[in-house]
C-alpha cells in the first residue's frame, strides 16, 4: 500500500510539474513589446515602412512615396516624419505597459495613437485605431 501511494504521489507531482511548465511557456514572450530605448536608440533611431496590412489583415501595397518615408525618433521625446519633400515634426510618448505609442504633431491639437504589437531593436509593428497595421524596420 505504501508503494501504491508513492507511485500515485510521484505521478501526481509529474503531472503538476508538466502543467506548470505548459502554463509558464504559454504565458511567456510571444508578444515582443520592448522598451522606449528600442524605439529611439541611445540618441535617435530611424524607421522605414516595410509592409502595411488593412484592418482585414490583407496586404496593402505601399506607394512609392510611402516607401521613401522615414520616421525618426529621438531619445528626448521628439520625432520627425519625412519623405517626398515634406517634413512633419512633433513629440512622442510610449507607454510600454499599455503598449501605446502617441504622436503629437507640432501645431495640431489631435494626437495619433497606435497600439504597439511588436517592438524589438530592428522591427516595429503599429496598429492604428482603424485596425490597419504598419510593419517597420530600423535602418
């Protein structure tokens, strides 16, 4: 009877351990949403659009002008959006906990907000309020 209890406890402990491993593995690291410094680098970082998806998840072809646009984030909270002969500037804030990037364009009352679905040192994915997604790469 003691041997039977020992085998039952051993099997139970293995099952609990396996379940714990599965839970921890499923909760960890699938969403790569990094820190402010990944967005701006030590002093500044330039990002360029790589791919755009509409709200349904279908690929939208980037125009020639969109491919030339760059967005530069400065560590002091400023940004510059340029390309095609135009330049827009403003300030940015990033809330890592809420996964929210906010852009306040200079001279405008409205703030553009994006959900950051991925942020690493080299890739960033932003979801707009309309559901469209812009995938960007660091230059």
